[in-house]
C-alpha cells in the first residue's frame, strides 16, 4: 500500500460520486480522508446501487474505503465550530456539492481562505461552479451528455434510443463523468500540494465533470476541431460509423473470443506475416507513412479473420507476448476480467472482508508501485458517523463536550 500522501489530511464534504470518488483516490494514495456527513442519513450513496447489508451498498463499500466518517450538522453553530477546528488540521477540502452550497453554509472557499490561507480547496461537481449551468444539480450521465459522448436519436417507435456515433466527432466512448472528474481533480490537488510546498500558497480548484469528459476525449476532439487546418491527410481516420481498417480491427478467435489486432507499424506487420507463415502478405502495406491501417481493404480483412480462426485467444496472446506484437484480448464480460492473468498479476482486483458487510471484492489502483507492497484497503468503508467521537477526542473535546454537541444536534 502506497504512503505517497501520508501526513496529508483531507476533509470531504460530499454526497454521491463526484466528491466520493475523489476522496477514494486520495485515500488510496495514503491520505487521511475524513468524510463529513450530515445527520441523520449521511451520504445517501450508502443506500443506492444495491445493499450488501443495510446501509452498506456496493458503491459505498468501494468509494468510501480508506476514510473516517464524522457526523456533523453544518447548519448549526456548534457543528460549524467543530468544522473550523477540523479545518485547522487539514491540508485539502473536497467540496462535492453543486453551486455555492458550502458558501451558503458559511464554510465556502472565501471563509476557509481567511482562516487557513494555505488550504487546497477543490470543488468537483457536474458542471462546475463557474458558468451558466453552475447551479444545476447533476447525475452521472448528465456530464457525458453535455460532452456529446452519449448521442441519441428518435426511433420509429416514438422513443429515444442510443445513436451510432461517428468515430471522429465528439468524445464518444469515454468514461463516466464523476470518475474522470475525480482523476483530474486528484491530479490537480497533488500538483497544488507540490506548489504549496514551494511557495506556501493554497489554491481554489473548480473541476467540472463535464469538462473532464470533454478533455479526456482530446485526441478525437483535436482531430475534428482542427480538421480544416490539416495539409497532408495521410493517416487521418475516415469519418465512418465503425472502422473498416484491416490492420486495426477486432477478429474472432477459434474459441469464439475476440482480439484487437493493431499491427499498423510496418515492422509489426512483417513480423506477424512471418509468424503465421504468410510471407505473401508482407507486401500488402502502404509505405508512404510510418503506419498503415489498411482502410477499406475488405479482402485483407477477410484473410486475417480466417487466420485468427486458426488459434484460440490464449494462444494468440501468447504469440503477441513472446514476439512483442500489438495484439490484445477484447473482453465482453466481467468474468473475463476476473479470469485474466495479467490483471491478476497487477492487482487490479483485491478481496477483503468488511467487518459488517463481509467478503467484498474491490478495484484497486491503476498503477503498481515497484518495490512496495501490493494494494490493500487500509480502512473499510465506515458506518455513518463511526469516527465522530474519535475525531472529537483528537481535537481536544472531552466526554462532556461530546455529550453537549450530541444534545444540540450538532453531531
């Protein structure tokens, strides 16, 4: 388990996925993430997307791991008093609400910056805090929708249906907004922490999940936005509903599974032809550029399909690994992912036992830290307010103080 952010304390005020996912990524890197939850229910992601046991949904178990939970009513003076004491110990504040919700509570960036100038304040929301849509509350697919990644059309039945997306337009096929936003926000926060170490200055970061989806589609978007400026069109992907490239294509294997074949560099194509004993195909390439996709070559595509039917998926992946060819599996089910030896070797999934919910399979980090222990969950997802008394003790509150705060509904 990495300790990259050990010693960094994060206060997370959020419900649902935008803020929750950001706190998860920071916690996975070793930060002490304190999840501030409003009584009486707290983050209602606990009750969504399927319960393992009451108040422990699959989503809660995953995205609120490595966090401590404090029940805190920020609408009360006493609750805000506790908040300001917590902030004195914090490096980062995660605002997972839309618009100016935290400012209306009296704990927005301006108020925080006056008390703690070095705070790294990061608001992560669907449409951001600046712009005409800032006050609109969002759910996951709304971010994708604004970014043109989920096109729809009216069907003959009078209802809308998913529309085919042309390959070079929009940001089609990128990840769901909250998760992409969390990654961009985590990157910005860690960069801001480095600058603070250098200058002592805090930061106010405003991340929009819709923006993140757009930015994550940079390759397709930049191609489209600058299309008229291209002077040499060799290598430009044709505008089609789906690719007809023979050398960058999906092929079925002997065991009715699929590979994605990407031997577009001439050296890879020549090596592949040699390995499958088809030297006659070596000359089937356009050498005008460094790569050849073989667009529109239906005959070659049929030939390659017949070749891929001669071996099963495992054998093709072995060939690709041994001979360093860009050929990889194209899975269609979660069970395929769990069975994949490469994902297992990299520790993408990890099994653990939650003290309340029982056995649970988590997704971990997307990177391996060489020479350090494999990913593990440091803290299981907490019960609502599980660490309230513990954190209050850390702030110097005695039993009588805690009882008083509980009596007035502050915790």
